[in-house]
């Protein structure tokens, strides 16, 4: 059995615990933003352990857009490296759970369309990109 490794940051761990512990009926908005979020379960690229991260809920058709903004920090969040190494994920959207496969979107027209959808859902993404010294990665999670 693969070991679950809880998030190191208290607020992230508490968000995941509330969301999952309630079966998706509580903790479905991200921290102080009040914006809807999902839980992405993935495999750590170095540890091989199960990792979970709350991300903004950006849905486009039957897919989810995952944005590695990290608040505009200089480096990508660790989960980005995990998804690059293992594309199989599970997404919890409130009470529904889906097996999905992610891919990083490099194609510029597709990336721009998904970025625009993400920025519509959470306008701070544009601010994060403006201050980030990197191109913020965009992934799409598609049903398996």
C-alpha cells in the first residue's frame, strides 16, 4: 500500500482534512478567498507517496484546469513536478471523485484558452503571472 504523506503547511493540511473528512460537504472553498476548490490526489515524484493539494476549481467542459501559480513565487510548486512525473490523478470536486489524467499544456492557443478560463474563475492568476519571473505552468485534467 502506498503511504499518504500529508501536506507540510498547516492550512493546506487542514483544508484537505476538512474537505475529505466531510466527504466533500465542507471545506470546498479555498481558505480566505471564498472561491471553490478541488482536491487533487497525486503521487510524489521523489517519495512515491500519495500527496493531496487543494487547487482552485476551474472546470472547462468535463476537464479541470490546474494552474501552478504558487502565488507568483519564483519557483513552481512541488506538485507541478509530481504531475510531470506521474500523470494519473484523482480529483475530488465536492462529493464527486474522478480518476483523471493530466497533461501540461504547451500549445499556445490551447494554453491561452485555458488560462483565460482560469483567470475568469480566479482573476488573481493574471497578477501572479505579472509578478512571477517564470511562465506559470498550466495542466488540463481529462477523464481517463
